C-alpha cells in the first residue's frame, strides 16, 4: 500500500468501493482530480482498478485520456485498461460493451494507445487471437494519423511472427496510408524473411501479404518484387498466391518512368470520358 496520509487512504478507498458498483451518474470529485496529481499512480492504486465495474473503467478512460499527456495516458492504458480488457475477454469469451467503448476512446490518444495497448499485445507473443480481433475491430473503425500508424507498422514488422501481429498489420495496411519508403522497405524485408522459414505461414499471414500487395504494389522496387517472387515460390497458397502475383506483377514498380496513354488509346476512348 502506498505511503499516503490516512485521510487520503480513507477517501480513495471509499472511491474504490463506489467504482466497484458504479453504473451511472457523476464520478466523485476526489476521483476527477487524480489525473492532476503528481503521485496519481499511487492514489489510483488505492482505488483497486482491477475491481472497477466496466462502466467505471469506461468513464475513467475518458477522464484520463482527456486530461493527461500521451506518456501518462499510455501508463494508464497499459496498467489499468489493458488488463481489464484481457481479463474480461478471457472470462467471458467476448468484451463488455463499455470496455469496448473505453478502448475506442483510448484510440483518440493514438501514441498512448499504440504504446500502451497494441504494441504490448504484439510483444507478448501469447496474445489470444480473440483479443487481437477485438482491438483490430476498434482500430479499423477509428481514423488514426498516418505517422502514428507508420511507427506502429514499423515496430510490428520487427517483432517475431504471431497471428495477432499479422492481424494488426493487416488492419493497418487496409487503412491505405501513404507510407514512407522506409516503412515499405521494412515490410518487404519482413515478408521476405519467411522465404527460408520451414513452417508454412498461416492464411492470416497470406492475407496480410495480399493486403500489402494490393495497396503498395507501386511503392515496391523491381528488385524487391523479384525477392517477393522467390518468397511466393517458397511459401505458396493455392488460393491467395495467384491473387498476390496478379497484384504485384501487373503494376509498375517504384522508380519506373510514368508512361502516358498512347494517342491511339485516347482516340479509342469514349467521347464522354474525353470531355
């Protein structure tokens, strides 16, 4: 127990009892000032966040996301929200609606969300696919600035493979960002590293590669496409690989000169398209 004055301990133990059964209404004033305290983590510990109701966790997430900087919010997401989400999914097989809203609210602080929730899940290695599906569904619905997502993609591509990581990557790639070449190159290196892998990647990995090919085929150099061609020979999938080949090798590569349509092609175009 933190070394706090007895009066403070008494007040915040009472706040914790209220948050265990909280359903609606205003939060206690003593709780609303916690984000402004220098020792907010110690005070928060007294309230026993692991026993809060889902509604209390949602309201606390809104409060802390709105009143804290990214570094402090990241700490709250990682120590309070993420364990609450994981415990609820593991106990019930699905996520409580109020906790789902809390995760969605956390994403409005994107740097804190990625560092406090998504990347720790990716680093765990043992992240359940159901947990990854829930977090990915929130990620797919909320608009996130490109730079934050680019950093997350770069970090995920440097981690060991897991189905959860492949799902996170696929979700971010389907958001169709204009990624920096550094991130595109890192993704190519990530996929090509599986060419020498004796185990056949899962369908989820193949779908992740397909999403990359669909949206970034023109950002890949000719040399990188040849490396990906060797990868497809080493790790084929009867249904997905033909689609990946069609996307990659029927498009121009990064650095290729742009070829304007020939005059004969323009002459054959419908008149309404020529204005």
